[in-house]
C-alpha cells in the first residue's frame, strides 16, 4: 500500500469538479457538517485536488478542497433589508471512486457520474471504506508529501491498524484505528493556525495530562491570495480505549436519579487545570474599559443577528441587552478581566472519562461558526465555564422525563466549586461577567438549534427566559 502515498501525483484539474458538481449540490447540503443549511448551493470552485489512489485502482481516491457558493443572506431590520454576501465555505472531501458499490458501502453513496473524467463510475464518501482510511494513516506514518498535502507526525505510528468510521452526530468526521489512534478530519476548513492543533501542542509542551498530545496531522498549502498559513485538515491523537464522554454519563443522572455532583466537581477541577496550563503556555492580557466595551458590542451584535434569524427571541432582547450593559457599566467603573487562550466550545461531550476515572479534554477547535482569528484571541475563562453551565442545563432538559432543574443547579454549583479548588478562583465571584457569558452562549444555542435541530429549540429558549428575567447565576 505504501506506493500509493509515496509516488508522484497526477494533477487533478477542474474537469473532476465539473464531473462531480451536480452530485455534490445534492449530497453536500445533507451532511451534518455542512454549514450553509437553508440556502441552495449555486456552484463550486476548486481550491485544491490531489489523487491519493489512482482511478484504475479499486477504489480510486481523490482529496478535494472545494469552495461551496451560496446566495447572499438577507436580513430585515429597522425597516430596511440588508444583504450579506456569502464568500463560500471551503470543505474537505475524500471522494472514493468505484465501478459499483458493494452493499456495505451503500450508506456512503454520493452518486453515479454521467459526465467528465469519472463518467460511468460511482462516487462515495471514502471514509466508510477501509482502504482509503488505511491510505491516510500510511501517509501520516511515512510523513508523505503528496501534491499540496503535507502529512506530519510527532511520534511513531503503528502500521496496519484496522480503521472504523464513527457515525454518530458530529460536526466533523472521525476514524478510529484499532484501539490506538483516532483521526479527526475537519470538514469546513480555513487557512491559518487551527487551535485544535495549536492548543494541544502547547499543552503537551507544558506536560498537561488532561489533554492527549497530537500524534500527527495533515495540512495543505494555501494557494489562494490573501491567505495566512496552510489549511489544517486533520489531527491524529491517541484513542482513549473504553472512555465514555461526559454527556453520555451526565444523561444517566436526571434519567435514573443518580447523583452527578462528584463528577461535576471533578470536571471543574479538570477545566481549571487546563486553563492554568494554557495561561502558562501562551500569553495572557488584561481587558480594560475599551476591550470590555468591544466585547459587549460583539455580544450585542450577535444578539441582534440572532433576533433576525429567530424572531421569537425578540421578546427577550431588551432584557438581554441589559445583561450585557451591566458588564459595560462595571468596566466604566474600572473593572478589569484577565483574558487567556481557552477551549472555546466547552461542553460535557468534550470530556472523556477513562475506565480508571480520569477525565481528559478534547476538541479545541472552538465554535466553528466564528472566524478563526476570533477563536484564537485570548478570552475570559468565564466563557468556558459558561459553556459547561449551559451543558448541565441541556442534560437536565434532554434526559427522559421532565426537566431536572434541581439536578442541573446542583451540578452547576459543584462544577464551580471544583474549578475554584484547582484554579484558585471561583467563577461565581464575578457574577456579572458569568451572567453575560452564559447569556451570549444561550443566544448562540438558539440560532444553532433553530437551524439544525428545531426540536431542541425549547432548551435554550428556556434558558433565555431565565437569563432575561433573573439576576446573575
């Protein structure tokens, strides 16, 4: 198999994308990780294309970076319509090519090609197929250079591991190799330093045991003008065999009446340990009046955009604005906040508990909907804390039976207690900041659920009612 990743690569031109265009217009919007839900794809442009397995092989394998173009978004506000052009999101695709699909690959079908260089062949999502997945691991193991793709490794990789695609609900794609490694393949990609690689590497240098150190990664040179740095496409890290994520464990609490406060407290300690290591590894800054004012303006802008996207939120907008303005008023009085690098999208599902009981933290990509530069900025640690507080609330509302509000409140309190024990600072001592951060997170959730999971919209709306009508929590 090694010859497939070390030989010179045949350039793959726009004709391939033209061949795939009508199929991708139908297939891409149906994918869980497609960001442009609700608007049609009007066309594609090719960023990069690389042949990883030749067309005469079984299967053929192409790696594509394609930009999906969509109509501009339109918002109506203050009696005027505002049009926001859509620059086109760049997606990473692994396209398998066969004459016909065996039954085991039926769920992976993209479609049958009728024009161009792939005429008469069947295309599919290649990660369902062991051979393409093995090809990616071999490229990482050998440190291959294929076209624009760069496969880098930090430590040795065991060869000949059997791959399996994880098919649960994810915003990216993950492949487990044996019980040794897990590959996270980023789907919507942007050029530049990705925190999902940057922060675990920084934590590894600090010797932080809470975050598995990256084993290897894939990048692609950015040929587009005005780009900053390569695309980070995938990260390989150790697989925590037998680990269970915090979301799955937490759901047993309200559903089965189990106490989860000891685990919540341990999660708080783990979060504080990671925050402390990040503050040692990377620069911190102090946010004064002007910086906090800018932060509040960002929260306000996100709220206004959310009201446009989900009009039911409008009834709560004045009270939510007051939450943000309370933080701005403190800043005028001289209040300051230390900002540092944080996880950026912290929730119960980002934690894994090993069979021995230790908690690890994964997925440092941040909220993919936010610009990369924003995700890499120092932020108050309260943003991560707020994400966890919201996650306990989600678990209370998602488990079978009526919402377990007392369970959620007990977990939230235990989490903050654990954080204070390991970090030396209780987030509840800054209630205005924490209230604003939790509100901002709930507003984000309203938009997310309305777009992707409308049946769950009631969960963040319940929090919005509480955050708009109560004091800091």
